[in-house]
C-alpha cells in the first residue's frame, strides 16, 4: 500500500495535490471550492445546488450545449456535490484527455456565462431535489438530523430550502459565486495516471491569480435541539439518531472508527444482529462515523413500522450504551478486517483517492498515506477501544423521526 503524494501551492494559496496510481490508465480529479452550504449568506439555503448546475450551462467560448458536448466528447464521468464547507466538482476519464478537461473546468469555474435564461432551469432542478425528499424519507431524516445535531450554520441542509430557493435571484446567485469561488481557499486533487509537472504548469496558466482574503466563516450557534418529529401518516417510521464523538484530528479517531465498526460493520455486527435479526424490529439499521472539520458524530438510521418504532429506538440506544460493557476478541478482529477491507477497496478507485487526499488536507493539513491508516487500524485493541468508550460515553442523543406519532426519548 505504499504511495507518495505530490504537492504544489500557488502564490495565491491554491493547493494542488496528486497521488499516482501505477496500475491504472485513467485519472480522476476534483476541485474543492469554498462555497458549501454553511458559507452561504443567510436566507440562501440551496444556492450552492443551483450553482453546481448553472455554471455548467455555458462557459468561456462554449454555449451550454457546446460545453456538454465537449465534456461528453472527452468521456468524462462527471460528479458534483455540495457539502457543509465546499462544493466539489470533479470527473474521472482517460488519462490522455486530462489537459483538455482541465481547460474546460478552468472556464467553468472562472468564466461561467451565468446567463439569466439559464438560471430558472437550474433553480427549478434544485427545488425539485428538495421536493423529492418526500419520496426519500431516509435522506430527509438524515439531513434534518445533521441540521439539528451540528451547530448552525455547519449543519445547514446541503439540498436546500424551498422558500429560500424561491427568493433566490440570478443576480444574488452571481454575487455568491463571485464571492465564494475563492482560489486562495481552493484545493485541487488528482489521482491515477498523470504528469504532475505538466498539471502544475497548465494550472498556473488557468488558476494562478492574485490572492484574495479568506471567506469569513459564520459564527457557530447552539445546536437546534435533541428531538424533532416530522409528522407523516405513512406505514413506515424513519428514525435517525446521532451522538457526539471525537474529530479526525483526535488521537482516539481510529478507536472511534473501530467502535462504530463493532456496532455496525456488517451483518455480524451488533445493530444488525440484535435489532433486526434477533428481535425483527426493523427492515434496515446501520450506523457510521460522520465528521465535519468543526465537529463529529456517530449517526444511526433505522427504518421500521409504527408499532415497533419505540422499541427500535430503545434497543438501538441500548446497544450504543452496551458497547461500554465489553467487546470480544472476535468482534474487534472482525471490525478491523472490515475497516481495512473498505480502505483497500477505496484505494483502488482514483475518484475515491482524489476525494480522500483533498479531504485529508482540508481537515488535517496533510495527506495520510494508506500505510499509515492501515497501521493505525492495526494498532487499535480491545483495551484502547474500551478506554475510548470510558472517556467518551454515548449519553446524549439527537433524534429525528418521520412517522405518524412522536416517540419517547431520553
């Protein structure tokens, strides 16, 4: 699993990172632009989703159709997403087409046409995505959970708010793009088959502009509350719960990951076995570690029926608490194998590696090697995980439910 990381920082502060992958003929790249949901002005929730569509509707010398044809002609598998702090724009493609792709993305980021007639379709698509949450209660409950758990504005919905999207205008969105597409806070990452010197040279031409002041982050406010219920008369109940844990910068980060893997690392893990298999309380249950730069938590989702919802919630909380009573040798071994297996699978994807090295640099200020991560997982033990659980008890839960009636918490 040995690998090396290429790195270059422009005078304006933009960071370029790369991780070569000798066994592939493809390459993946991604831009992390400081324009995520938490960085939007108050009253503009959803503007980032509009932005990720609007900037692709014509850029530089290309109309919307010409730009789409050019990107498709290069065989790009495009991706875009909105996070709390960043918009991510990226693609995977044949290595020989990378230079042309970067040239097009230079126009998209810095010379998008942002025409009035293209704004309304972009906004409508963003509104449709919000409305579609009613048909995807799993995603809806987890978005609301993070909104309630994390301090405002870092928990702000990454999908958007209908009323605020309706109030959004083309001019206000242009200003958001101008203000937030700050190259001085942008991270670019590439993984796969590439020539890093050639990338640096081309990117200097495209992106090495004068530095700008950082986008000021909003002050964090108190969390929204411990229990939120969204009424729905359907035949299902969707339960989301979240409890605080250590951030990726903490020395116990890998112990936290291992504890979560014991709890929900597969079909032999505790939640699946105790909640679904033994008691038949739900049709789906899973927990995972979730973090932002500023905070982190362990999230859990369960889908069940109204008559079993209260017991489902009670048993899940009980399993979180029961971790502190002890972990077996078999459980710790299985958890570590699962974490290392996931690491290996992600290491074989150039898109995953490009995203991972950019995320590492943003949160940690450096890129972790795969060997480092593997060794840290190996070093966890029953004793180290139990010490972590003793010092970080799962006592306070933020809960969100969607269903016909409220549940009892705490």
